[in-house]
C-alpha cells in the first residue's frame, strides 16, 4: 500500500529535471555576448535551465515573470531590488581595418547610446596618457561630419562590421569579432564609468541557481574582456 501511495504521489508531482531561471538581458548584450555562450553555460551547469528575455531599462519582475535581469547601471531601478555588480563597461572605437586606414573616419552614432562618442572622448582625456591623447586627437581631427544615427546600439555595431565606418563598441559586444579578426580596435578600450549589474528580488545567495548564474556571469565577462583591456587596467 505504501509503495502504491509513493507511486501515485510521484505521478502527481513529477520531479523537476532542472532549476529554471527566466533571465532578462539588454538586447545588444544578449545578441552579441550572452546567446553565443548559453551552450557553454548549459554544459557547465546542466541542472539549470535559462529562459532568455531580451529587454532593457526598468522592469516589473512580477508581471514579466523574470528571476534575474542583466542591466547596464545607467538608470534607477528602485530600492526593492538586489543589485550585484558584474563588470565595468569598457568602450572604444571599432570597425573594419579599412575604416582606420586613412582619414576621414566616419563616426557611426546610435540613439540608444547617443553620447557614446562624447563618453569615450571624456574618458580618454581623463586618462591623460600621451598614447591616449594621440588616439583621441586622431579621431577628433579626422572625423567625417556626423552621420544620421542608427536606431539601436546593435545596428551601429552591425554597420561598423559592414564597413560603413567606426562605432563606439563595448568590449563585451565585440570581443568575439575582435578574436576572429573581423573587427579591430586601434585605440583599445577604456572604462566609461558605467558597468553591468545583475538584479533580483531576493538575495542571490538565497537561491543556489541564481548564485551559480551570478558567479558564471562574472567569470565569463572577465574572460571575454581580459585579452583586450589587460594592458590598460
């Protein structure tokens, strides 16, 4: 009788094969960095299933059914969320080698990061190194007149990869193309003062799956950036 009872209960409540986390991630970071690494995460942590939503900015966790949100810390997310730092943002001009062969250099702009070039110029001036200032002067004196901005950050990076000019890129979003030699970053990358965070309604330490994801994100972001920023840390 007890065996029959156990079998019946098991059939009513089948064991879950994995912990499932719904993750919301900024679109460009999701498309150009996170999605190419999801298979690696699954292989390393087969007991955790990630369901990805692409979104940016403020988020209602409850109505969206989201467990973890990956965001750039450029907005106020309120006092009710737990925010764990992931990585500093590193930016720099990127494009095909031909985009930098000779002036003028076409500067590509985007509405979703409207001040990206100014942020890069400000950070380069603050660094005050002769090499940084040399790169800065080259880009300022050889720039084409401003071109119409692209609607999204992702599109400006795609345009740079298509040979339309130079765009300000995040090292995380272009590292794969840099590694493959499809893009170059002749001025390197520099911190712009912003960074990425993981947001949750509960402490990450209270949920083993969330804690695992948090540690993996930090490690993977560091590994992605380190070949390109180690010389300027």
